[in-house]
C-alpha cells in the first residue's frame, strides 16, 4: 500500500511513540533517557521477569530466559540488536531506529551490561535507520556499538540467519541447535534481541509497565503506527482508527494467518492469540475490509512466501510454491475440489519441516483460510469471485506498509 503511514500518539502520551520528530541526545536525556543505566543489572532483570516481557520481533520468547541463558554460558559474549524488519506489514522497528535511536541504544547498553557482552552490534538493512543510529552513536561520542549493514529480506532477520551474515555468510537460517545463545557470532554465546524488546527493557525501568507497538493497515486506509497496552481488542483498535475489518484480519503481519471478523474480540496478548491458533507476532494487523476477499489476501501472502523463502529447504520452497499455486487457482476461479483437499494436507503435513518459521507461517496462512472461511472456499470453487477480480494483485502492492519519515527537531 503506497500511502504514508501516520503516527498516532496514544491518549495521555506514549512510552515509545512520541510523534515523528527525531529525538537527539539532548531531548532523550531531558525526557529521562539513559536512567535505566543507573539500575543494577539484577534489579533490571527482576523487573523484566516480573513484567513477563516477551520478545517483540515475532517469536515472543521470554526476554528474561534469553538473557539468563547467555549469562549462564561461559566465555566472551556478544549482543546483537535485531533491527531487520523483514515483515512487510510492520514499520515499528524502523520507527524506533529512525525516530528514537537513543532509546534503542539505551536498551543495547542495558542488555550489554546484563550479559557482560564485550561486543554490541545493531543489525539493520534500512539505510535511514542505520544512518540515524550511527548519528546517535556519534552524538554520544563513544563507540559503544557497531552498526552492521544487513541484506534486506524476510528471512534475513531470523536469528541464525543474522549470526551467519555477521560472520560473513549468506543471511539464511541454519539448522538448530546450536542456537545463538549457545554458539552465535564468532562462535560466542550471543544474545539476539529485537530493537523494540531492547527499548521496552529501558522503558520498563521508567514506567513500570509494558506495552507494544502496533502497525495497523489495510482496507484502503492510511496505515497507523501506535502503541497500546496488552489486552486491547483488534475490533476496538480498528474502529478507533477508522479501519474496516468486516471480513477479518491478517494477524502478526504475515505470520499469524487469517482471522475471521469474530477474532476482533480477542485481546491482543500472546496467550489469547495463541489460544485462537494465531500469534501476536510483531504486532502488525492488516484489516480485511468488506470490499476485500480473504482468498485474495491468502493468495497474495502465499505468493510472497513463495518469493521470499530462502530456497534452501525442499519442503519449504516446494511446499510454499504448491500452496501458493492452489490458492492462486482459487482466486482465479479455476481450482477444483481435489486441489483444496491437497492444500489442506500440505498445510498440516509440512509444518515444522523448515529450518525457520517461514514454512510454518505459510502453512498457517493456508490452514486458517480453510478453517475460518469455508463459505468463501465453496463460493470460489463454484464461480469466479467478483471482488478478487477487482482487487490489485500482490502482497507488496496491497500490504507493504511504508516506514515513517521523521522530521528533524
Ligand atoms: S524454512 Fe524456508 S525460509 Fe526457512 S530456511 Fe528453509 S527454505 Fe529458507
């Protein structure tokens, strides 16, 4: 979607979202920035545990457990701030790096102390984000972190792909174990945390509460980046910002499958989203409006996965291609019932067979379409869909959200 993204500061002011003026070091410090660095590592870890902070990159792994695993490992350690936002429907990480680079650096300094890392690296492909963080490091006058210019790509930010890239290889996932906390950059125990997770760690010490950044898009509206408390309902969020979710949502960006309109009542928490078979993921929600079609949305997302997968696991590149082909045939009105049966089989059988989560996300897209939209499937088998015929084709055209261009203060 080629419409500029809007920043919506929550009522009463946001913790991470403060508008779209880039925050320099003076502003950061004046607003209480870097105060997290005055707390002892133990106090910070206790606060992270108590808040139940989970990673904001997509997988939602408990942050305290990651930190403890790296602390328990022996030898020199590395911190990697993951700023590689390969998810097309999300802009929150680039917002933080472009607009609040010192908050990200504060989180990096905090995490570095927590695990005793002697090397801290920001991994990012977005050039304006890299520039903003480099400028922020210069403002601080100390080389406390490196910026690694990553290759852009959906799988480039997967944590084993990131380690491989920093070590000089291709940005493609590797088999696990070992995981980066065991053997990461240069073979050292490595803590990989998403840039919002790092910012949240710093903010927790000031606000004593959590929150999450949400990118809301779809239904022909200008996308919105905002900040919410956990537990807000997608339907309320969509209504508040004028989005039509009359035919459901894509949840967790492209990673949480399709949800029916009734899922709009599900609180946005990790637990509640998991309970309905989806994921909170990176907090990106795409509203599927009444003029849209869930079959077309699934076809576009699966075609994206077919292009974006790393092409190294046979089950993934053949499986996503086959599933994309079947759903594309549904969209075109040329599918037959046997193709839908095969789609259901693939969606079940291929799960867990890739080296990273991309294949699972593709399976979930197909599975959730079949589960939540049986009437639409039947209709598409019976006759071509008029809505599909009117819609533009391609996830990049329809669902890619453009990052926010910050103003200089
Ligand atoms: S599962 Fe797919 S995207 Fe992931 S490593 Fe294998 S081929 Fe690449």
